[in-house]
C-alpha cells in the first residue's frame, strides 16, 4: 500500500508542478495553489479509473454482453458524462459555486463551538488501523447512499431529475455518471455535509469515492455477471443492479394494482440495506432496462447532453 501511495503522490506532484502550478501562477491564482494540488489528485484518480474501465471492464462487456449494442450515439453521450465527472470538471464547478457556502456554514458551526467529530474515534485503537477506519466510513457512507437513492426514487420531484439516469436503454460501464446536473448537486451536497459531520479524513474520502465509482461502473456494465448465491449478498453485482434498472421493477412498486414510485435494489455498494429494509430482489434474470413510459408512450428523455439536461428541467417544472 505504501509503495502504491508513493507512486500516486509522485505522479500527483508531477502533474501539479508541470501543469497546474505554472498555469495558476500565470492566471494570477497563486492563492489557490493548495486547492489546485488537491484537484490534481482527483484528476489522477479519475484518469486511473478510466484506464481500469478500458482495460478490465470493457473486455468483460465484450466477453459476456447482455445486450447487443445498436445505438452507439447514446453511449457516446454517457462517455461525455463520465469524462465530466471522473476528470474533475464537475467538481471544479462545485469548487467555485458551492464550496464557499460549505466553508462558511461549517465555519459558523466551529465559531459556535461545534468541534470536529471523528466517527472512528468512538472505537479505541481504530484510528491507528487505517484499513479498519476506512471500512467504518465506507459502511456509513453506503448507508447514507442507500437512503439518498431511495429518496431519488420515492420523492416525485427528485425522480423527475433522477429518471434521466434510468432512461438509458443500452446500459454500459459508462452509464453510472449519466445524471441530471441538479441531481448531482443534491447528492454531492449530502455527501459533503456527511463527510464533514463524521470527520472523514481527506485521503480516506478520496479512497471511498474512487472505490464507489469503480464499483458502480462495473454494476452498470453490459455484462452477464453475478457473484454467486453468497457473493450477491455481500457486494452489489451487475445482475443485482441491472434489476434496479429493469422496466417495471427497479423504479416501480405495485400498489392497489397500479405502479407507483418505488422500486428494488437501491444499494450502492452493499446489498445489506436492501436486505434489512426488504427492498432486495435476488432473482437471477437480466431484463431490458429503461422506464415504462418510454415503451408505452414514447416519452422523450433526450439523446444529447444538453437536450437531456433541458428536458430534466422541463419535467421538474411539469412541462415535459
């Protein structure tokens, strides 16, 4: 671990010194050099993730695909979403827009005497064991993510944004970041607030985000893969998550003989919460993905990036 950490630090330092630092100084933004160094780390993490997608998950899709790709233009749009998020462009926008508000909010809390809380300090000796500490925070973040995800499906106005993610009929490893930007802002706000409240260290936070994103890319992959009867109950698999995207299963619940907002398999990393709160579906099946109204009424969710974003706003306003 130390070996790989040293390599990562060296690569991050090179990117910062060779590219970002000269540009920041030239632009007169030397006061933001510390933030630029952090940004170089996020960029490197995203670049490594894309390498894993291309080198490992991509071949898996070609090995045992569920669907035959018939419309590559929609997948190219998903690739654009992935590049925007994984290479840090979305995070850059948040830095200049929401980060100052977060800093001001938590600054007020500290001024009011609300000190920094570290969840892992509740267990003596855990802070000296980095892996154990990381696992504690990972489970907590996943619990929050489960309920956030359920909110995206069961709160009507939120579903109008999140439905864009489910409107992909050809789900692939690039589909994870296919979200409305307003939806991403809401989720990012929740994650940042939780991270601050439970005191996760910056390095641990980066590791948790990177692990979560890679796992979600695999979950969305166009691959006929499951983890076995036991493994399916330990970690979310492509089969488990594909059911969450299945028409009539993943985003609907039948109530009084008619479909209403709801669904199954909301777990992001761990299926434990779905099992605990009775939203798990472990059937071995690989259904068609999408949303019912796409099939029954031909509802348009957009093809290109900007049309998808605009239609999401119109849905939110009740105009589409």
